[in-house]
């Protein structure tokens, strides 16, 4: 077997795993496990007792977060459709898929950064007691994640591609 054909095999296998992951992530649409997090953020607004200017910043940040989520979903659907089209061909254009994946990732990251900057702008305007509420909520979320990670470790489940082989 020639070395370059082995590498091509790895690339094709990786892309097929990626296609399966993209399909799984977008198969549920609005039911995606990460999608409700934005709505979860909306539930804490009442606890913060925002003033009028903070309310305006909140609305802008929330709208930017929704836009970032839609950017990610749209890019994922576009990538999935392109992958399906290319893989159906006898000689798929893997470079086209890779270029599109890079473009989708860059667009998604830029949208996430815009949303994050909006939230950080709001956070900068919060009073100390409001920042305490935010800190406590972040701390609670981190503790929940740590419990989840510990549970996965106990069950022998590992993150990342190592579990595929």
C-alpha cells in the first residue's frame, strides 16, 4: 500500500465520521441538547433586576446569541448537504468539503465572538450584587458539569475520538 493512499483512507474515514457527527448534531433541529441553553439564560433576567439601559443591552446580547445559534445551524446544514452531495459522487471533492468546513467554522466563531462581546458589555454595566448573581449561576453550572464529567469517568466513557477505536 502506498503511503499517500493510506493518508487518503484516513481522510475519507475522518470525513465520514464527521458526516455522522454533523448528521447527529443537526438531526434533532430545535431539540438539539445545547439549543435550550440560550432560553435558560433568559430565565435569569428577572433575578438580575436590570435597569432600562441594562435591559437594552440584554436584548441586544440575547438577539446576538440567537443569531449566532442560527449561523451555526445554517452552516452545519450547508456543510452536511455539501458532504452528502460530494460523497454521492464517484470522485468526491474533499478539498471543497474542507474549505467549506473551514468557512463554516470561521463564520460560527465570528458570530459567537460577537455574541460574547455583547454579553461582556452587559456584564461590565452590572452592579456588584448583580455580578454576584451571575457568578453564583456560573459556579453552579461548572459544578453541574464537573458532576457530569465525573459520572462519565466512573462509567468508563471518554471524550474525544479515542473512544471510536
